[in-house]
């Protein structure tokens, strides 16, 4: 699923949109920080899943992508955001 660029963009933007929608109403700042922290973890996992699905990350390094931002995202920027 993460090989499809449109599905990837939907997967990373919808949760961000929901967090921004949360800000439109009365909110608790601690809840917002928790949501933001969860989003950062989610993005790391989503980016790692995309790199695995595309075959950019080798099988033996598979566990490393589940640690958010462990793999240099600037190194794989084109693979994550531009290439189908």
C-alpha cells in the first residue's frame, strides 16, 4: 500500500489535519502535545514502512525503521516524497 504515492500522502496528512481540527475547538495544551508526540512517532513508522515496501531499506535493517527518524530521512527524501 505504501508504494502508492497518493496513499502515502493521505496516510501522513489526514492525522495532521485531524490534529489541526482539534485546535479549532477548545483544547487542552497537554492533549495537543500528546497528539503531536503520537504524530511524530506515527510519521517515523509510516516513513519506515514506505522505505521497506519500496525496497530501499534492506531486510536486515528492517528493525531500524521502526525507531522513528533512525534512518537519515534526508538521504531518502526523493524515495519518500517524490518517486512512485
